[in-house]
C-alpha cells in the first residue's frame, strides 16, 4: 500500500513536471509563430484598389487628362483645318510648278502643315482635350499666316506674268541698250557653242559656266517686255550680259 502511494505521488509529480515543461516550450515557441500574424497586419487593401484605378483608365482609352474640348473650340479647329488644307494645296501647286523659287522656309511650313492635316484626320471631339485643341489651333493659325504671306507675295507675279518687283519702269534708252546687248550675247553664244560642240575648244568649266549663264539670260529675255522690267533690273541685266559677252568673245578670239 505504501509502495502504491509512492507510485501515485511520483506519477503526479512527473505529470506536473511534464505540464510545466510543455508550458515552458509553448512560451518559447511564441516568437517563432509570430510571422503567422504578419499577413493580418499587411492588409491587401491597396492591391484591391489598384485594379479599380486601371478599370477607370480603361473606360477612356482615347483621351488624356483634362477637360474635353468644347463645341466652340472644336468648331474653330475644323474651320482652321479647312483653311490650312486650301493654303497648303495652293502653295504646293505653285511650288511644284516652279512658280515659287526653292525656299527651305516654305518647305518647312508645307511639311508642318502636312503633318497637322494627317493628325486631324484621326481626331474626333471625344478624343481631344480643350488644352490640346487650343495648342493645335495656335499651330494652324501660325501656318495659315505663313502661307498667306507666301500667296500674297505671289499675287503680283500671277497678275503680270514676268513683271518685276516694285520700282520705276525701264526707260526707252535703257531698254534699247538691253536689246543691243542681248543681240551681242546671242551672237557670241552661238559662235562659242558651235565650236565647243564640235570639239574645237577643249572642255573648260569656266567656258561652260559662261555659256550656261548666257543661255539662261537668252531664255529670260524671251519673256521680258518693256512694261515688265524696272529700270534697276534692266541696268543690272545689261551689265551682266556685257560681262558674259566679254568672256565668250575672248574664247572666240582664241579659236
């Protein structure tokens, strides 16, 4: 009986020890289980709101931030577009027909106008903001002004053909001298051209340059009348012809 009681007491003590040890182990393991609580602290609320923002952008894929263009501004945009197309086509026709001398500024304006015309073909009122429409309107207005100056500059030439710029028209005396020099230039050109083409004269870039200038002046004189050239231009042209005649006559004398 006594031995049995001792066994019971030992069993109780051992059980208590085991319970105490288990309690100690549980306390020691608590930090290790702490990361399990981390997901609760890191709430995924931002991740849920992000798709909502993306969905909002997806509803308006063709627009940019800002107030959409008003009816009034868009109507003005269309009017300027129509004017720009007319000016671009008119200047392009003149430029391609050589009625306007080659000019990098004109080419740049035509290139910018073409880009805007292409851009306007893809624009609708619901794909353009008020700010962007205003900027585009300003660009078109600037190009329209540039083209207007080009067309205005061509009007005198279109009305009077080969008439020169403003100035006093050529006098009878100066025009008579111009025609006399023209006759001398034609004779000298024909003589040198015949000898040059028959290989009687060795190839020479200076002679060819003088012949080319003479040919251009001869062509130009075919379109000039007394009422289409100023005194100043006639004097300059007569002086130029004298210089070329001297060169060609010197070549002819050496043959």
